C-alpha cells in the first residue's frame, strides 16, 4: 500500500504506522508483571503483604496538598536521609523511578554502541530489557547447579567489549545471595573501567552468614554501583522510588541522564517517613523472614528441592512445578509466577502461605 492508498481509506479505518523503530526495540522482550486474579491471593509479585504504616500514609497525603508544584528534582532531603542511614555522603546517592529507573540511567551512562553487559540468567527480567534500551548488548551467563549466580563464569565472560556487569543478590527469582567476601573477590578481578552494578533490592531480608550489603566496599571499588529500593520491605511498590549508592562521580553521571523530576513529591515524602521508622521495617523483615523459612522447611519436608532463598519468595525449579502446579495453585485461588525455568512464589500473609503449602503437599502427593 502506498501513501496515496492511505488517503483513499475510509475515515474510520486505522492508518498504517511507518515510523522507523530501532530493530533493538522491536526485538525487546516485554516485561511481564505478576498477574492478579479476582478473589485470589496474589503471590505472583514480590510485594510486601502489609500496607505502609499510618505515618507513611499521612506523610504521602500531606504531600498531595502541593501536587500542583513540581517535586524537588534533586530529592535533597531524601538523599540526605538515605546517606545518613547508610553512613555515606549525600552526593553518593542518586534516586530514580524504582531501582529499575536507576539501572537504565546507569547503563545509559556507560554503554556505547556495541558495548556488552554481562548479567546472570535466570535473573531479574528487567535486565535484558534495560540493556538494549541503553544501547548495550546483553551477555547472559547461566546460574550454577544450585540456581545461584556463578561468579566464576561471570568473571570469565568479562572481556574487552564489556561496559558493565550486573549482579543480583539475593537473586530474583531464585533467591540465593552472594557472600560479601565473594563479591569483593569478584570486584578485584574486574577491570576498574567496567561498571559493576549490584542489585540489592532484597538485601534487608538476607540472613545467611557472610551475606550483607556491599556498601562497605564502595571506598575500595569506585566502579561499584549498588541499587536499592523502597518497593519491598518499605512497602512502597506503588510509588516507584529507588536509589543508587556509588562514588560521587558515578552518581553524578547517572543523575545527568536520569528523567528530570522522576520521583514524585508524594513518593519522596512517603520514602522519608518509611525510612524514619526503622522499627516498622525491622518488624516487617522479621515477619517476612519467618514466613519464608517456614515455607522453605515445609517444602523440603515434603520432598521439594528448593534453593536457600534470602529474599521474600521461594523458587520451585521446573522439574518440580510447571504448568500443572500453576493450575493447581489457581484452582486454590492462589496466583503464583511461572517462568520457563520454574515457579516463584512470593511470601504472603500466613493464611495465604498455609493454603499454598497445602497445594504443594497435595501436588507432591505428600
């Protein structure tokens, strides 16, 4: 059909779209959000099962009174509060629309055309979307036999075209976390001109010996960028606020390519209030960790081989789950998250977790 043919079409007929889209965009995988089902417990998204505290909701409400004004583009108060909480300087903090927003900006700051980004797989599904978005080439590295990140294989994959490496600890969707000493050893092997992005979205829930945040490594490794979020233990997934922690020159570069006014005034106010109430955060972590450990123990007792999750979810490999398992959960009014490699089940309220464990026992014939 030619352009003149379009002119002869009836007014109600849609016209052909001829914008030349980038081939990389056409080839992008689409992010699939956790599904919901009316009347069902949603265990398909890694959300906090409890809502924000009344103080957080009140702070967000007050911020709405000034919704006619632009938010503080520099998020000065929030960055200062995060810096105090972590023991770093405010100029070492950059904020964005969730940690995924900071990720895209960070990759945009370092990815020249053809630059490679080494990342684990299966891992967070934003990675193979964010990398081409920033002009990079994804280089996935398989997990090890325990569904954990294979740092040795990732180190061997870094080459002269590598612009960045992404690590995820604890790893989403499988759950294992990296020991801090292993992260340090990996950083020592990695060229200093290569950006290392460590996604710590779930680190507050990690309890395994030797596992912890890599913030203490920042002084030693100026090529390290740590991603954190308010979406999980802080219960603010719906407000989209995350942040990065790094050398000040790195955060300045990330901020330069970030969306202006990307974090709303409501999100900033809620995050400030949530950060100030560490008692509520500690209670939330205790509840989530207790439920996670109960789910892992029950699943193992009835014969499932499940990785040692350090996050707010458990992972059932495909050979022990699959579509039939997902259907069994759906029949019990539970929505879980299927992947080709397995099924991820987020920690929910205890009564929902009870129902999930009943399904898992019945499915296993235990």
